[in-house]
C-alpha cells in the first residue's frame, strides 16, 4: 500500500491515513487507558509518525508516542479514538499542547489532519535540492514550523532516502556483474532499507502559492 496518494486521488478528497475499526478494548477510551489503543494506531498509521512519516518499526516503544491531535480534548472523560495519532517523540514533543487561537484560525493557521485531508502533495512539498519541506498554504507553514518538520534529523533522512532511491533506479546497470546473485541480494536489502525511511514526498509545482502565505 502506498503511503502517499497520487495527485488524482489527492484531489478527490479524503485523508492520507485511512483508519480501521476503533479498538474494542479499552471501551470506553479514557485519559487513564488511551495508551492501550497503540496496536490499532500502529495498524492505522502503518507504524509511521503521523507528522513526519518516519518509520517507527525499528525504533522501539521508547520512540513511539500517542498524540492528541486536538490537545484541548486531552482531559475529556471519554476520549475520541479519531483524536489519537501515532507520533514519534520529537514531533509529539514539538507539537505538545500547541493549538491555534481563534485569531490564528481566521488567518488560516492550523494543523493539517492527515486522517481527513492530503497534507503531503497538496499543502506540503519537498525541495529537491535542500530536501526541506515547503508549505504552500498558511496552514502548511504553521504546521511545518510548529512541529519543526525541517529539523536536521528529518532533512538528513529525506536526503539519504533521495540518494538511495536514485541509486536504486540504476539497478539495471549495476546488476550486470559477474556475481549476479550477490548483487541482487544487496539491491533487495537496499530497497527494503529505503522503504523503511521517510517515503518520497512530491516536489513543488512549477509555480507554488508561497506568496499567498504572506
């Protein structure tokens, strides 16, 4: 299953993340037991951070956290599963309890909800040279800056992913060696490694709407 939908799919509406059935246990979800929803959240978010899309498969539970998308609902007696997002420690820590004020909302500043809309490829693009994320809407700029999605470790992983995928595209050339089996196994391992990194993010359209952000 592709992490990012195509542009055609993105235009048709719907979120990047498709949720499955909410957990049967715990029921109801409360502030004291919402962490028991982790298996379903791993399933729904494909074990990736909802915000930076880093793979959390091999990080261990110490890096996996549950974010309340709208932190104002954290203390609700009954928790809404739709408000729980899988996140890595860095993104969850940056987002924290930040939430746009009414004035911010009037300006179009808000967090992008990947369960309801296409964030990457519609609001957010990746610069092919710097591998930094570019927001083309006020919401995207707010989202990127608040969660610090251009933190050095994320930019570095996107750069390494781009380099590896560029190398993989040349497989037909460098697989023509005497020890084909060895080379092929190396390619398979490299491809698996690339798949576990931040997925490719669409590049900016020829003319972005950055000027609309100002």
